[in-house]
DNA sequence: TTCATAGTTCGATCGTAACCGAAGCATCGC
DNA sequence: GCGATGCTTCGGTTACGATCGAACTATGAA
C-alpha cells in the first residue's frame, strides 16, 4: 500500500464532469478564456474559476494573462496525450455520452487533436502514407522513409526543419472514434498546418471539428487515396 | 460541449484514493480477494465491496468466483497500461505520495508491471538489449532483430511460439520511477517468467516489488551489461 | 473620472458519495 | 445438521466539494 505516484489526485481532477469537459475542449489546441470554458463546462464563471485554479495547481493547465483576459491551455503535450488516451479507453469500454448530438458526425470525420488531424480523415491520411511507402510502421512506432521525405518536400513540408526541433517527428496517436492510429508529432502538426494554410480546411468556432471545403476535400482525397 | 467519450466517469473511478490504491495493487498482475484489497485500500470490507462493484461496472475489473473467495483482477492489459501511464504522468508532475516508506527503494529497483519487469532493472534490461543489437528502437516502437531472436533462443525463450499469439511481441512501456522505457509485450512477459523459473528472482508477498537472489542478481547483471 | 467587462474571492447551501455497523447470503469444513 | 469464513446489502451518519449569489479587484474604453 502507498506504493508509487498518486494517481488518485489526477483522477479526481479529471473525474468531475465540468472539468472533464473543459479539458476535452482544450484538447482542441487553442487557448480559451475562463468565460468560454465556463460555457463548455455548463457552469457559471465563479465555479469555473475555482475549477481552473485547481487544474492549474495540479499541473494540467497553463495560464497566460493578456489584458483583462486570461487564456488557458493544456500545460503541455503530455496532458493532451493523457486526455486522448483516456478518451480512447473510455470509448472502448462504451463510456459514451448519452446524447450523440448533431456535431458527432463532423467530429468523427475530421477533428483536431491538440495540433494535428484526427478522426476518419486522420486515420485515412496515415493509412495512405503507409501504403505509399512514405511512412513505415515498425512495432508500435512510426518512421519516415527517404521516399516519404521527398514526397513531403514536394507538397511543401520542410522535413529537415522539423527534424531540428526536439519534438519527435512521427508519433502514433490512438483515435477514440476510429479506434485506430493517426499521425501525431511535429510532422502531424506540419501537415495539418499546411491544409489550413492552403485553405483546404478551417477550424470551426466552438468545436474541435475541422471543416473541409469542397475543393479541399477533393484535393485531400486525391492526395491520400485508399488503395482498392 | 458534450463532445466525445466520457472521460469523467473513469476519472472519477480512479479519483478515489481507496480505489486508486486497489487498482495500483492489481497492476501487480496477480488476482486479489476482496479482503486483501480492503487492506491495501485502508478500508473495511463492506466499503471495499461497494468500490469493487463500481469498478467492475465501469469495466476496469474482472471478477472470478472460486469457492467462497472472489478474486479480482484488472479487466485486461489496456487497464494496466492506463494505470501505468497515469502513474508516469503523475510522477512527472510531482504528484508523489507523502511518505516514501521503506518499500520504495525495492520498488524502484525491480517490480512487476502487470506481467513484465519494470523499475531500474527493467530499464537496464531494455537498454542492454538495444545496445547489443537484439532489439531496435524505431520511432517509439521496438522491433526484435534476427540477432536478438537467436540470442533469446540461447537463453531458452521460444520466440516463434510467442509470435503465434495475437499479443504484440515487443511493446515499450513508460516507467514511472525511471521515466524511461522498459520492455513490455509477450516478450517482456516471457523474460520475466524465465527469471522466476530459473529461481533468479521471486515475487514478494504483498507488494509489487521483485526480489533477486544474490546468485540471480549476478546472473542478471552479467546477462544484461551496461556498456562503459 | 465613470462605466463596462473579465475574473477572483467569500459565504452559504445543498447533494452526493464514502464510510461503517449490523444483518443477510453463500460456501466450506466438520 | 452446525459454526466459521468471505463477501454483499441495507440503513444511517458524516464530510467534502460543487455550485451559485454577491461583493471585490483589475483592465480597458469613453
């Protein structure tokens, strides 16, 4: 008894529905204000404030003051991975929300996961990259091949630039909706950024979902085909 | 709001100290009775019973009746991974227990993580396997090389037998005490089993720690050297 | 300065869940 | 059959924490 680190603390932090909703919303990657987070939690600002203070004290959240606003983000990528992995686990056990709601299908199709693409499109992209030989799946990990490096340079991704960062280039991240892996890491981030830059897709206002334009949709599906 | 799977439920399940202690104890891999779990949780059997019922309803635990005993185990390896990953996260944030206690050093040296070796010795073993070229680290994943396969056959591990199982051969598992990876998967399990079979080490009664005999210690350190 | 907006702190209320004693089943050994 | 052990269910108590109204601080706009 009393062995090891205290998982009860962080479990309790995530265990409150209001806090869980806020954390899930912040998995969208963008910084949100206390008032916005109160909205997603379905509570008043006062209550949200105490929740946010607790989450920050627990090391899950970081805070940035800007004028009279306070922007909250997840403390780092480790928190995002923890949340997504818990989502994957929960989805596997059938711990789903009671009302699927109208936004569900859009979320399942394409959504943002911290800073990269997830959902059906995210899984398709990784599948296609593996099928074309751009990425190799070794064990549980992912590795970019030489072919992949040149392929990506063609569509405007500066791989050598990405390599210079300390962050791993390829990471696989388990998708809660698809129950399959999609591409995370700095490469995953760069790819999503390029889609947004090219105007193929854009982030929606209050949700984690990503909306592809008709043209962007065509380009994406052409660039990442699924073999028959 | 109301997006995705419900992480609050499992967060709340893990969020209670008594339940967290029971789950951590069960990460030791062996099945425990309700009374034993009440002990590790520091609560009476009645209370433990309700906790265990909740954990089982939540899909975290499985139960097996045997005579008048009820043996509880983690539902599957996914639960074990979730718990260990939360431990790693918690350790990284400094969410440590208040009293380190006398058993801490033993736990840090060598302990069981579901069914494989973790702690200092677990990390050393993987490091050594990689240094000798038996295992390759590719991206985040691990892959057994041909050399590794023959090396392992020499010490009595039937790799082809392990391959026939559906479970992945090599997995990397993040260690909460060392903050580095150790070897999981069916190969990790087989290696630990062989140590126990050879009498190099044995599991302790009430703890997750593993005790090496003086002779076993020498053999282990010889078999898995760290290069200078 | 004054007003408005964003956020925190205080105080009090309220619900829920953890907890244990006691009673109730089930299984084993005899 | 009997008592002993392992565990669950019931009932009632208690304590903690989530919640919000109201008051307070800070920044920005006019």
